[in-house]
C-alpha cells in the first residue's frame, strides 16, 4: 500500500464520501479529510436508481456498506413504458432506488464511524494551498480540481439537446415508468419511480421545440412544477410535483482524457458524466473510488498507483459512458420514435444503447419478446 499521511478530498457526494471511507479503512493512521461546500443535509434532486445488479459490486467489495444501503432501497422487477396512454410491460428490467440524500447520509455516518474528518458548508476556493500527499477531486461536474489543471486532465464538455427538470412527487408508482405524452404544445416524457414511502422521482424531459413552445425558459421552478403537473395530470393522479433546485437544464456530456495530474486525481462526475437514463452515474462514482483504493493498495509509490488506476479504470468507465451517451441520443430523438406503434417503440427503447441483441433480450425479458414477436408475426400475416 502507498504510505499516504494526508489526503484531502473535495466534495462530499458519493465519490468523495466513499473514497474517504475506503481510504480511512485502509490507512487508519492517515488524516483523511472531506470538504463540502453545501450543508450536510442539502442536496439536489430526489431519488436515484441503480439497475438491478448495480450494487452487486458493493456486496463483493464492501459487504458492510452494502448491508447498510440495500435494506433502505426500493426494488422492482419490471418496468413500464407508456406511449400516449398505451402501456407496455418490460418484464425482467429490474431496478433499485434510494433517496439521494438518504444515500449520502448513510455514507456520511459510515465515514464518521471510520474516523474521516468532514467539513460542510465550506467551499474550497483553491487547490494549490492544500497540504496533502493526495488530493481527490470528487467535486462533481464543475470540478475545481479539474479546472486547476485543465491541460493535464483534457476535458471535453458538451450538452445533449433535450431539456429536463428533476421534480419529486408524493405519488407512489408501481414500477419505474417512462411516460411519453402528446401535450397541447408538444411532446414530453417523464421518467418516474418511487424511492421511498410516499416519494417518487419525476424527471420531465422535452426537446427544444417543446421547451420553447411551453415557454419553460421564462418560468421559475414552482411555475414549471405547476405546468408539468397539469400536463402529466393523468399520470400523477392529482398529486403535486415537488421542487428541489428543479430548474431546467441540458444534460452534460463530460469526459476527461486523463484523470490524474501529479498528486491530483478526479473521481465520479468530475471526470465523466453518464446520462440518468441508464442509472449509472452514482455507481460509476462508487466504482471509481473502489478502483482508486485498489490501485493504491497494490503499489508502494503514489505515481505508480495513480498510473495503474488510470490505466485500469478509464477503459471500463468509457464503455458505460458510451452506453449512456447512446441512450441519451435516443431520448434526444424521442419525438420521432413516438411515431412507432407501442410495441415497436418499446423494442426501440430496449435496444437503444446498442448493447443488447435478440438472444439476450429474450433471456432478459421473455414475455415482452413473446408479445413483440407475436405482433410481428400478425403483421406479416396481415401484410402490415
Ligand atoms: C436528473 C439527474 C438524475 C440522475 N439520476 C441518477 C440515477 O437515477 N442513478 C444514478 O446512478 N445516477 C443518477 N444521476 C447522476 C448522479 O447524480 C451523479 O453521477 C453522482 O452524483 C456523481 O457523484 P459525484 O460524487 O461524482 O458528484 P456529486 O454527487 O455531484 O458530488 C460533488 C460534490 O462536490 C461538491 N463540491 C463541488 N465543488 C466544491 C468545492 N469547490 N468545494 C467543496 N465542495 C464542492 C458539491 O457540492 C457536491 O456535493 C442523475 C443525475 C441527474 C442530473
């Protein structure tokens, strides 16, 4: 193990807290400090999802954290697509969800139990003054650590075309559901799922034409919530939409060519983003932390360990980021896909990341594939 004495971590999101837990457990004598700009009980958004098996890596690597998180999660086996009111069940497409704040509070508690020093409500203004053997930039999309040496990290940052706003609602949904509607001024989609009793995430998404037609740019978050609540009235069953920094944004597509510069390393959203439609950003952040600490454990010098981390972790993360980008592009084009009949629309949705062939789909979602093949056969028979 690299003999580190002082570790400074910027950002107390999943990447920062989890790397702190792992590092303090591996190096009990080291000073491990996390500094966060926001208060401990503040975060953006509502619940986050993990694909069905997404926490298996935690079970194998860190059973203690896995045991704390999983009982607090909501699980379901199938998902639902709703296209203009016509519903298709996608059997076997399971997910688990948890409130983002709840996840952070579990990690905060575990970090405190391990002896990690945490300061909240304290933005780090400059990286150069930090006295540390290792500086971890777990400071999210606008990472100060990344900006401190942009030439070395070589980031590319672009934005997907669609606009989205992340709302919550007290209405509970039976499954993770994607609801695509024709509103009076244009098409919209909602990604919605429950993550706690009487709490669901409700992300509304639309293309630029709908965004302009509804005038969302001129609305504050409460007016957007009211208007979207009315548009998705049938789905919400009269429940209101709740806000938490729910302003309209375009999803960023960030990738850094390098995640290491000297004794500075980037983890999670500071290094890469993954569109929320594949539910992987948090998992990637946790896995980055695991990979970093594994590399530090397997080497004795910091430079060698960071090189190893970068060489091993980047290609793995790249594959997931590529799948997330392909998925996001499908959403950017959802207006066009909505012209398909519901089962074809569902097939297009399921195969959108290009990583799933018919055989795999048949294993994963046998009832859906049977319904889809029946539909194709009846189409052939009728000459459709
Ligand atoms: C709409 C939406 C839905 C999402 N849904 C999902 C989902 O369902 N599943 C999923 O896995 N992922 C989801 N994600 C992605 C997920 O939120 C991120 O990938 C994840 O939070 C990344 O963790 P992180 O620790 O790298 O960064 P963050 O969670 O962004 O944490 C970074 C922290 O650093 C702090 N910070 C920044 N600068 C400073 C500074 N100078 N000083 C001190 N502190 C600083 C910030 O305040 C923040 O707390 C979603 C994202 C969005 C936008």
